[in-house]
C-alpha cells in the first residue's frame, strides 16, 4: 500500500522517562491543513507526544516525519513549527506588536508591521499593537500568543491546552473562534486538550489517548456515535451501557448489532411526558441547567438534562441517543 507522505507522520513513537513509558508506540498522521485533537485525561502522555513531535523530547522508539522526511536530525527551531501553551508566555517587557513581530526578523520593517496588523485582525485584536502585555486579559493574552505563533507562517502549529487556564464560558467561545482561525489560515495543527467538547469543536479528527496509548482516532461524529471501547466511551461521559432490549424499553429506535451495547451519556435521554417514568436519584446544577440523576430499569445510573429542578420523585424520559459501544471490553 502506498501512503501519501505529505504532512506530518508519527510512526511508532514512544517516549520514556526512566522506567515510565509516557507514550507507548503511537502512530498517527495529520494531512496538510488538517486539525487533529489529542484528547485524554491528565497524565495520559499528550504533552510528551507533542514535545516529541516538536523535537523537545527524545524518542525512545519510532520517527516523526514531515512530507516523508525524518526529522530526527532537524533541530527544534529548524522544524518550523509554531507553539502555543496553556500560559501565553508572552515577553512582558515588550508590547503586543513586538511580541507578534518576534519571529519576523527576516522581514523588512514595513512588511513586519503589516504582518503584525494582519495577525491582530485575524485574532480579533485590531489596534492592540501598542498595548502592554501585562494589561491584557487571559483570553486576550492567548489571542496574542496565537498571533505570535502564526505570524512566521509555521508549517504546523502545536497547541498544548491553550484554553485550559481560562474560565468555562470564555473557553467555549475561544474554542469556536480558534476553530475558525485555524481553518482561515489553513494551517496543519495539533491541539492538545483534556476537554471532550473542546476537542470536538476545534478538530477535524480526535485522537483519544490514555496511559500513553492511542485508543481511537476518528472524526468527532464517529467518536461520539461509536466509541471503540468502553474505556473511550467512559472518558466521553457515557456512564451506563444497555443491551438492546433495555434500550428499546426506554423508547430507543436504533439497531444494536450483536456484541454491542448502547452507551448512555448526559444527552442520550430526553424529557418526554409520554416516556418511561424513572426514579430520580439526585439533582444538581450545571451550566445553568439541572442534571437529574435517574435509575435505569436495570439498576444502572444515568443523567437527564432538565431546564429546571423537578419537584417529583420520578421523571418521564425517552432514550433518543447513545453510543454504540463494543460489549466485551473493560
Ligand atoms: P498529559 O499531557 O497528558 O497530562 P504528560 O505527557 O505530561 O501527560 O505526562 C505523561 C506521564 O509522564 C505522566 O505520568 C507524567 O507524570 C510523566 N512525565 C511527564 N513529563 C515528565 C518528565 N519530564 N519526567 C518524568 N516524568 C514525566
Ligand atoms: Mg499536558
């Protein structure tokens, strides 16, 4: 089989810290212009893999290639990758404009200012050239960090939890904006995050990692509809797993093939006055809505999202969603 060598190829990469295997034999490709999310819990090896791609961490095994060329002997700064980290890491003694112009020393001065203005427009901070970076909000600082990393037109952008230090609302908003900016620029990018929704918003495909291993790589749509294992499903927030009969009794109309169970997550059950009555086990607020805990007919627990607190011992629901998950995994 002939594979297209263009873009980024990560082949059988492992990273070791002494005895600890932080990245375990990961193989991934990112096509030119595509955005990949590396999604996994804290400690799953995302940053180690990103650093290995950047050349900041030695490989215990494997290779990182760009357009078919092994980067083993290409130093970090020669790889022409841009970086954005959780903490914007701006130069505090320089204004916004000089931060963005930092990687543009090869350009003649007028072209440099033009590029800085262009980048500020791109990240929605037009006219901020002379601002002190110490006067920026967290979200603005991350926009400047993004502008700085994109200014020299890197061939790939590596983002390590760039939104994780921001509060929830801002993070949601910036995730949408970042997705738009990456598409507008057309840059190849790897976006590291532990947030399932953020990964699905920003990336074309999501690679799920746990304990150094790559568990699944798919489009957000496929990932949420059919996680490759219960491990992945649980990480995505599916808490209960039903057989076909139980699922149908709850109103589900889909088809479950042999050897599969239906994962139930926070959006799988919908309120329906004509639906099945389930006992309420708990109620809690989340993002302005109420998460109602319910006990399913087979005893497993699940949640239903309701607009307000339910003043009853039961709630009527219908099962409309869910994730088709292999049965015989952990
Ligand atoms: P993530 O980014 O997914 O949170 P990391 O790649 O930072 O995960 O870490 C993966 C594992 O490697 C963790 O167990 C972490 O403690 C360990 N680790 C990370 N960096 C180092 C290091 N420089 N030295 C030793 N262990 C490390
Ligand atoms: Mg990390």
